[in-house]
C-alpha cells in the first residue's frame, strides 16, 4: 500500500467488484481505453483476479485502486503495467467521472513514479493514450513525459500516442 496526502493506493480485492464494474463501464474508460465486455459483478471479479491480481503476482506491481481518505472510497486506478506488445512498462490511470479535475490522478501518478524509480527499478516508462485523449496527454506532459510517436497494442488495434519518461524521475 502507498499513501499520498489524500489517497491510499492499494491492490485490488474481490470486494472492489462494484467499483471496477462502474469504472470499466464509465464513458471515459469506454471512449479512451476500450470496452472490456465486463457487465456483471462476476465478470468484474474475474477481471480483478485474472488481470489486476495476476499482474501483481507476476511483476510485483500493477494497477492499484486509488482510495480517497479517510473513508477509503475507491475512485480510480493508477499504476504500472507490463504489456506483451510493448518494450517498456507503461503508466496507466483511470478515474470515475465524478472525481476528475481535482488533482487526484496527478497525486497518485507522482507516488507511482516514485515507486517505479525507487522500488521497482524501472528505468524507462511509457505512457500511452488514445489519439483524442487530450486530458491524459496533458497529465503525462505535466509528469515529465515527452511525446515520442505512436505505438500499436495489437495487430488489429488502432495506433495510440506514445509518451516516454527516461530516466524515470
């Protein structure tokens, strides 16, 4: 678990299924990240186990649930992902719409970058966004990432914008 002034970043638990179901079906997730086909609590629990928790087990890090203090209310995800189709890990983040534009994602990303540098020994980190995701691109630039071309997550996927932070600071 990782703390910031307003947030607790912790691994996802099966009890987060309601939150995950809301997040992955939010307008911003569907538009900029994509439809994962998660429509039920059972599917959300499977996503938590097979994606989020499996990533922690394999890499020692992943996407963490951003919980607003003091009530520990889940409001988003933030962390680092390793993807088979990318040569470097990438910084990922998503927030429920009602919690956007309050600086929470910036706060979480700064803490994650600290861990990436100090604990996870990540030297180069990418950030990827859909071509029209101006808010995420602006956040990546604010964090020190430099836009550096495009990337493709799969053979049949559209290209995404690629941002690079090296060395991770």
